[in-house]
């Protein structure tokens, strides 16, 4: 089994690549179901079953040049792990590549977003998640996956979408900041209002996207530590990301909280497919592919 996303025959050298996949097998902060440290390896394994041709873009997005580096060797102390992640992402950005961090639990995003902020200054941050993750502290640590967005709040303009679980304190915090998330129910209503709100929130600064796979409905994504009913379907996510990526300059991405269930293959396949779709959208937006635009963009 190759350690390259999509397999060895379609991967580029690190030097040639534009997209760098960084496996971050870390799940020390998970509070309910654990096992997210096995996520990166299972995603890479499942990716080797993907069809290389994208039926929406009508091209093979791997040609935009992807390389997968060795998994990060992460210490169990969260702060130390974040330093390792941060320096790996910084190195990737300095090489002018787009980092795609594979979690791991959501705390891995803190180090990655800090590196993106150090490199670009204030950025836009789009968070797809069932949870607000705005607690100041959870189970005795301020670096829990439940605190991720609170830790990076000042580093950019945070746009939250798919939310359907938050505490009254998190709600108060958001109100104090003058922000309201785009709730899952707003996206499920299938009007264009939710998408328009998300796009209105984009400031035009470089965009970092963090995808917690629990943004998806548990029927689509059962393999995650803290599943929440009432989530997004596959087509909602493609529509949302296809539109946003078309109008923003995406500079980094992470996909977190896949906790594989032994014997159940479709969740990791779904995550691998999602990552490949996103690579295709970004590559298309950057003019790297001779392709047709995403369905909803070209039909607009
Ligand atoms: Mn979550």
C-alpha cells in the first residue's frame, strides 16, 4: 500500500508538487469517541480506490500536482504537538505549496491556522462543523477540540457553517462578538440564503478552510467522535465549497475528526473523495486544470 494520497503512480515529488498532504495522527484531546489518530492512514488507503476522473470538472485533478509527506511524529503534549504541526505547515507555505492537513482531532487545526496567520497576517477562516468549538476551556484544558475556534478567534475572520450544537456560553460569546453562525438548519432549508450569507462574510483575504467531518449528517459520516443528527448531505457540502472556493483564494485546508470504524469503509472513502473534490475546485479556481467549472458555478 502506497503512503501517497491516490497512490504512487499519480503522485509528484515534494519539490514538483503544489498541494502537500500532511498527515497529523493525533487524538489526545477527543472527549467522547476516540480513534482519530488512525484517520490519516485510512484516508490515504481509501484514496487509492478513487476514480481519478472528476465527473463534474470533466478532468483528472491529480494533474495539479499532489505530494503526501511522511506522517508527523507528534508528541502527546498538545502544545508541543501544535508546535510540530505549525512548523510543518510553515515550511509548506514557505515552499509556496498549499497545505492539506489530515487529522487527527480538531486540535491539530490550531497549529496550522497559527502558521497560516504568521505567513499571511489576518485571514478568513471557514469552519464546517456541527459544533461551535468556542469553549474557553473543556475538561481541564484550553486546547481541547471543543476550544479550537476560541483559540484562533483573533487570527482571522471566522465564518462558521453547519453548526447545530453549542452551549449557552458559546452563544453569548458569539452575540458579544456580533456574529451568528450559519446553522445546519439554514443550509438544509435549501434556499440560497445560507450560501449567500457565507459568501457575504468572505472579506477577500486569503482563506483557510477547516472541515470537521461531523459537519456531515451521521448517515453520511458515522465514523466520528461526536456525531450530531441533522447534518449536511454530500451535495450540500459540494455546493457550499464549490461556490466559496470559486470566489476566494484558498491558502490552506484541514480535514479532521474522522475516527475510522473497523470494517466500515465508506466513511474514509467519503473523506478521501471530499479532499479530492476540494483539490479539484482549488486547482480549477487557480487555472491549473483544463476543466469545466463546478456544476452550480458554470450554470449560474
Ligand atoms: Mn465538531
